[in-house]
C-alpha cells in the first residue's frame, strides 16, 4: 500500500514539545511488529495523540488523577476518587499513579478492556454519529459504564 501523503499540521496553538515527543512514540508504535497488522494504525495513533494532549492538563507528559477526573467530568461521567484510581491502575497495571502515553496507546490498541478505553471509544462514536447533539443526551449510557 502507498503511504498516505503527510498532511501539514496547522494551528500554532499546539504544544510543540509535547507534540513532538508523542509523535516520536507514535513512530515507535508504527514500527512495532506487535501492531503490524493493526488496521489504520497511523490514523488511530494520530487520534490517540490528540486525545492524550487533551487529557494531559498539566502538560507533564503524563495523565494524573486530576486530569482523569476533569476529563470524566467533561465527558459527563464523573467518577469517585476510588474509581479514578482504579481506572489509572487498570491502564498502568498498578505500577504508576499517572498514565504515560505508552500506557495509553497500549490500552487503546490492546485486547484488554479498560474503562478508559470504553469511555474514549464511546466519546469517539458519540462524536461521529451526531456532530450536533439531537434527541436525548448520551450521558446516561456513559454514566452506566462499570
């Protein structure tokens, strides 16, 4: 298959150092034989990168508890402190209190189902299906996630 032409990334508001670092990590994932048969890997990684930067509110290159908390509230699915800790440990395997980009991508591409992954996929689908919210709000479904 031909490589897709590189789209120039517009917008000067991007956090350049972080963007570059995540881009490097994306390249590693693209070269990883483990994911060689993942469909649309490059597109997926581009989306994950955007998502991660939205999440990473402290711009430290990792997602901490407060970031996850605010993200969940933004998605209309507030979680308790305990639930948030559980979400993070699901993603990191319990070794860290913060989610690195590698952890994030591994969960999103992995077979394990983590709450964070469900939430992200849900948000993605919600955005795809109705760019303008029509009908009943989708919050109800997301709040009922385990």
